[in-house]
């Protein structure tokens, strides 16, 4: 039996110089709508009342919070790569693509 491990890799391909605030993506009226994160992930589970929206796993990037004037624009793009496979093969991909082994990544979360 081959052990199957899933890793989700996300990289925002467009980083804009000078923009350091990101939109707050919480589903409510915001006191500070520009206090968000560049990357968010959600693993849907039971709500307080026992119901559930999903089941789903979501990963997203937020665009920089840019106060644009009429006619101005910015471009925000992302690339998401989801790879499933044997840990030994995934490790080769991680080392070649990111310069770190999966063991090094896992140690960060211990």
C-alpha cells in the first residue's frame, strides 16, 4: 500500500510595491476593512449551532487594499497548485521548486 499525502501550494504571482494592507475577508461589517491577510484558508466544519456550510476546503488570496480613483486599476492574480502523491516524490518537487524538504516544512509546525 502506497501512502498518499496531499499538499496544497499557493503563490500569489502579483505583489505590488508599496501596498501592504489587505482587505479583511470576514463576512461582517468591518471596523477596519484594511486589516486583512494576503492568504487565507478555511476548512469548513460544524458551526456553533451544529449546522455546516460545506463540506469544503478553501484557500484564497486577497488583493491589496488600494484606494483607487475613478479610472484607476490594479491587477491581482494568483496561481494555486494542488499536488497529491507519494511523499518521496513530493519531496523531490519541494526541494527543486522551493529549496526545502518536506521534513523541514513539517518541523516548522511541530
